């Protein structure tokens, strides 16, 4: 079965790098994979007015959209009392409104074809999270919106799935965390859930067709108070 892949983000050079990696990997598995099966489509998730044109470009290239994976996001770290309102607005625009806008641009096509899957990367922080009030609120909003959307489009043969990844020490967060820990007088990342007992079971929490959580205990273990 042929699979067509659209890669979207702001930085075209990074998209081209990922495209090359995907193409090299695909060629090892499926010798008849062609470069035309990949579309690099630069997109700014906060430029709401551009989303319709981006969807039109995909449909022109591939005729249909079967899957939409919403993975855009930004992290906020710090006390609410020390954060300006501009921070909250930025987080909500990227994490919530941008995701909703792009989904709304794709959804009419899926409804017309009575087929589609929408995947949204939320976070276990959508339950609660220390020093991340705006981020937590944005992920909580995603879960509320897309849990409701799932019920609305179920009869149209459209699935909506929320992924709630747990703690992840990616580069920028690690740097940010290290600064925060130094301010707190410790150099250990263990209080952020780095110990294997804290997050070994927190790999993924999923909300699928029936909107059920898997691993509530894992969420609680990650977001215990700092020690």
C-alpha cells in the first residue's frame, strides 16, 4: 500500500532533513518509494489564515487527507505570578488555537469523504504540572475540545485520538530544567522524574475511541512535588 507523507513546520531546512531521513528509511523497506510521495509544506501554526491554503496544496498534490497529526507545541516553564499575560497568549495560540484552526481546515474534507483519523499530541501535564500553568491549561483545553469533537464526528467515520506523552528530557527542556534546578539549590534532575521508578511506566497515555485513560498511576508518579 502506497503511503504519502506531508511534513509541515516553520523551518524548511529541517523539513528537508527529515524528508531525506524518511526517504532513506522507506527505500530500505519499500524499494518502490519515490520522492514524489513526500511533500514538504512550510507552515506557521499561528498563521491561521494560511491553513486553508496549506490544506488545498495537499489535496492538489495527493487528492485526499487520511490522517492529520497535530504535533505543534511550545513549553512554558515558570511561576504564573512571574509570567506576563503575553506568555499565556503565546502558549494558547500555538498549543490550542493553532491546532484547532488546522483541524478545522482539514475536517470538511474528511467529513465529505466520510473517512479520516485525527491525532493530537497533548500531554500528561494536561492533568496537572508544576511550574507550567499555561502549558497545562493549554493541554487540558486540547483534551476537552478533541474529546468533544470525537463524539461529534464519530458518525462520519472519523476517529479522534489524543496522545498524552509523559516526561521527556529533550534538549531545550533539559537546559531549562537545569537552570531551574540550580536556582532551587540542587543539580539533580531526579526531582523532575528522571529516576526509573518515576517515569518508566509513563511512556504513553492514550485516549482513543472511547476516551479512556491508561496508566493514571503513571501520571501521578511523574508530577509529585519537588523534593
